[in-house]
């Protein structure tokens, strides 16, 4: 989620941005953080989704809570709030929260995917993955077919889910390396992606879609990033407490009542401080915003537990 915040604070990279050293720094930040969405989906595949109406309800309640929270706070601060533009599209009457919609489709399909995973042989599983990603790389990444939508679509999510589950069940030698090797592969793939993106713009005026989530380099980098953390052995109540509200970071800062302020904050910071101070300052701002979103989400957890307990007693 810190990577998501960094990506959105960094902004979209184009040809003009790559003219100087600052643009190259932004490009590296973008490519190193590009794994964020893929890793989030792969975590679901790594552990496996256990779909239930209660689980779906919990997710939708969080969307409702964040949307109303943003609306109430902005209204109290005197900012105009529109039911049609600022509330209804974020309650899934529209596609404002694209990730939520795609993840809900994955959530609904997870019993089917889990059944395939359980009954397929390793060879069948591997062949399906090869076929799946061959189609996505050709039609989604290379040809930019709309139904893959740069890796935003439920189809892409299903592929990531299956890939993570396969690696968890059948690691083999390539996926059983040490933590240092996994991080080295993640960094190497990311730097390669950034270099190819830079030269693509310089020579051809385009980045060859290497800043899209369905880029094979981004998918592999996300996989090895996930593998590195999966091999760490530690327990932390603080991490669990933070993680239980991590998704709220995305929901809060991507809401239409908050996102303009978020982008303006980093834009103004970039114009007021030196480049040397900008990046440490941005990191502190991102960290503070993440903690603020987590704290704002905690009452939601209490309310949901009360609602869930009351429903269970009926």
C-alpha cells in the first residue's frame, strides 16, 4: 500500500519527464512500485480465498464506511459534496473503485479456481498457466486488447491468483531460492523494465506498455518480491494490526473527494522544496497519510464486529 501511495504521488510518466535526472528518478520509483497491485492480488492466491457472503459483506461495508466517512468530513469542512458524483459511484453503482469491482469478480470466481487447483495435476496446472499468460502477454501486453485493460481486469487477477497458488504448491528450484536472490531478481527485473521503458521512449516515442500491470517483467518482479517476504519468519501484533486496515489506504486516498488534495499536496511540495529534500519529505508524507488512513478505518472494524455479532445471534 505504501507503493500504491508512491505510484500515485509520483504521477504518470511521459516522454517529457525523461529528459533530465529527475525524470529518471521518477521512472525508477514508478517501476519499483509497479508490483504493488499484482502483489496484493498474489497474496490472495498464495493463501487462497475462502469465499463467503460474510467476507464479501465485510469488503462492501468497508467501501460504504470509507465513502460516507469522506463525504461527512468534507461536508463538515465546507467542501461541496455531490450524491451523484462523490457518493453513488463509490458505492459500486459505478466503476469508481476499479480494484474493488475486479477483486469482487475474482472473489466470486475463487471457488471455481480453487476446485481446479485442487483437482488438476501439476502438469495440467502448469499448462493452463502457460496458456493463460501466453494469451495475456500477446493480446493484453503486446496488442493492448481492451478486455485485459492493462492488467486491471478480473481476467488478469485470476491469472495472478493461479500463478501465486501454483508457486506455493509446486515451488521447484527456481522459486525456492534465498531471500537475497529473490530480492536481487526483483531489482534486476525492475531495472531492466525501467531501462527498456526509457530507451523505448527515446527511440520510438513509446514505453512499450512496460508501465502496465500486465507487463511480464512486472508480473515476474511481483512474484519474486512476494517470494522474498514469504520466506521471512517473524511474528508481530503491530504488523497484523496495521495490515487489517491496509486496504483502507487505497479506498481513502483514491476517493474523488480526497485524490485531488492528495495529488496537489505532492505537486506543491515538489515546487517548494529542493529535489534533494523532496523525496525524504514525500516518504514521510506517504507514511503519515498511510497511518492516518489506518487510524480512520479502525472505528469501521469495531462497527463491523458489532454488526456481525448481532447478525450471528439471529
